[in-house]
């Protein structure tokens, strides 16, 4: 499901009030995570914390938290349940919550203790109006991939910007994603040439008024 450029999963139940979701794994457990709004609105997530396995949490109570340089959010459980697992990968790679909130960036698994609460969660079609309203109200801007780094290059000629971009990518890991913003009228042509020269793809180009947003991924060393 695509809302305002933001992707939401079609196979989960949403707690639209708390920005979380649940995916039932048979009768024994439910995987829980944050939705696209929470994953994108606060910028890069650099730290996560969890309740302990075995703890019991009520619906709407804290399963843990996600933090970044500009933002902190409590992750609130969409269901009452006992924590049976947490996503240990997030300790080493918290950015998975940003990049894959419905996949490898899942947060915890709980054993539901009040299955009647499932009636309060919403299937994607029913949740869509509220999700759309949250995307709009919180001014969430999603792109093809979540950026590791942002470059705002306003009033700078594209040739100089591309030198900086090359320097940035030379010190970045393979697969790193950069969000570049430029107001140079020649930037769209120059970015195509840069991509052909370096072999690094421009995943998305989006014009907003006088500004052009580029999502660039490092594919070549």
C-alpha cells in the first residue's frame, strides 16, 4: 500500500493511534513493529531498547524505545501480551527500523493474552484513511530508500556538489544511500552524467518547487 510516497505493508494489522502494527504468527505469537510514519518522521534511528523477554505488557504500554540524534519515540504494543522475543539485530543495526520496518526491522514478538483486542486493530484498507492523515499532518516525506546521509546544497553549483558527493561516497560503506538536495537548474542533467560516470545509481529524482531531491546509492567502490 502506497500513501504519499510511503510504503505500508498489506499483511499486518495496524494500531493507527500508536504507529505500530502486528502480524499474527499462528495462534501462539504476533510480530510487532513500528509503521512507516514512525520509521521515517524522526530521521535515522541510532539506538533501540527493549523490554525483557518474559515481561508482560498491556496494550498501549511500552515495548521499548527508538532513538536518534533528533528524535525519541516509545514503541507501544498494539496488543497485551508476554514478550517472547526481541529483534537482537537492532542492537547492532538500529537503522533496519528505518529501512525495513515491516521486515528485518521488526521490533518484538509477543504472546497475545487478550485476543479480543485484535478487533481494535485495523486491516490495511480500513487503516488507510488514518494513515494518510498522519502522513499529511506530520509532513512525512518518504523516498525510494531511507538515506544514511543528507546533503543540502543550496546556492552551490552542481559541479562543486558532485565533488563533495564523490568524497562522501568514497568513505561510505557499499550500499550507503545519500539524500541530495540541489537548487542548481542544471543538476538533473549533471546527475545523469555523474551516475553514468561513476556507476552509482540515482534511485529517485523528485522536484519540489525550485529544489530537486536525489536519492543516490553507492554501488561502486
